[in-house]
């Protein structure tokens, strides 16, 4: 007799799902009874980020351009609050989308400011150690960049894929809300926030100016589109570290982290998010594998940065699933207790 539930034709797919906890149980797919509880984890992580710029300003190490940043933070905070309110009313899909979009951009605003403040710790640059780690892994960064330079068409393609990080998260949140995969909206944002938290926590211990600077790659020798910001990273880092750049403003709303690579981490997180949409799995798996590869020649990352970023993403996924399942269990216990009291 056949064994019920056995799927012999898809062992690799199931293995991938188990390894990264990609699939959600039927209980996990249910609409949350209390959206506000599920919204708390990413907002709490965001509050931790906000403490860092507050300390930097409070200690006098930095000042903040309130005129430039204040209206942006206020507007996005209002959007987050409106989203939470709408999700509790009879417009859950719109509410979840508004809340998720606002929370995503609020995190995106706070994290770079936190990194700018943490750069003041001014530990020695870790580029030499990161380069040595690559060598221990048997990876020749210069051979890779020479191969990249020799294929301008491929270089153009990799650059375009690298920049898909500018729209992939927003599209994912939109699709998850449209197809009412609400639990995944909350889990994705929690995992995103947790991964950023760990990335930022490691950043002061591994400050780096990227492989372009370490290997003295001339920007004129790079084919295809380039991220000009990467060639200014040493200037930016030096200004933050020595105190000559001490006003937090719009110019600081860009990433300065090399190790770990959040581009690699985000590729794993996005693959996980799109995996919950069956018809989107394989195109975005392929896209994000290429994005991980592109982080080496386009983002100037070392190979060890890539591995570290992917590891943090896997930990964040497990953490987000655990947190929201605990919230689900709490909601279930509370519902049972309420029903018992009403029956009594």
C-alpha cells in the first residue's frame, strides 16, 4: 500500500523548504487575530535602531538635520499608524500594505543613520583580514574582477540585477497583500529587521572600505553601470570616523556596510518571501542567486561578506518564524481562555 502523504517526485523542493523553514503550515497561513501583536516585532527592532542615533546626538558626537529628516520621519510614521488602524478595521488588505510599506521605509531610514553613528567607533579597517579570509577559502578576487572586466555584456546584466534590490521588497509586499498572505508579510518584515539588526551589530567590528579600494581598482576600468558611491566609501568612512562629518542628514541615507553583505542577506530573505507565492518561486530564486553573485563585482564585496550575509539571513528566517508562532500560540491560548470565561 502506498504511504499517505509521501511525495517521491519532489525531494529537493521539500528539502529546501525544510532547511530554511520556507513553507508555512496551515495554521501559519491563517489571518492573524491581532494584527497589532504581529506588527510589534519589526517595530520593536526598529526602536532599537533609533536608540543608536539618539545616543550619537545626545552625547554630542553628532547633530541631526531636523529640517531635512524630520518631515520624512513624521510622514512615514503617520503612514505606519494609519496602516495599523486600517488593518484593524474592515480594510485589512489595504491596511497591511500601508503598514508594511511604511514600516519598511522607516527601517530603511533609521538603519543608515545608526551605521553612520557606529562608524565613529573607528576600529582598524578589516579589509586585509577579509581579503585573507577569501584567500583561505581559495577565492581569487582579482581573477574574478578581471573576468568581469573582460565580459562587458555580462557586466551590464549583473549591474541591472544588482539594482533589483531597489524594487524587489516593495513588489513582494504588494503581492503578499494582494494574495492575502498576511502572516508572511509580518514574518518577512520581522526577518528583514532582525537581519539588519545583526548586520549593524557586526559592522563596527568589521569596518571596511570594500575590495575596490583595497585592490586599487580604477573606476575607469570598470565596464557597464557602476555604483559610484562604492568608490567614495573610504572618503565617507574617514569623515565619519574622524568627526569631520558629524551632521546626520539626507547624505547618510545610503549603506556603508561591507561585512556582512546585506545584499546577499536580502537575496536569501527575498527568495524566502517569494517562495510563499508558488508561481513566483523559481524566477525569483534565479534572480536572487544572480544578485548574490553580482554583489562581488558590483558591490565590491569580499566572498566572506557574502557567506556571512547569507548565514545571518538564515538565522533571521528561523527567528521570525519562531517569534510569530509564539504570538499565534499566545493568541490561541487567549481565545480559549476568553471562550471558557464566556461559557462559564
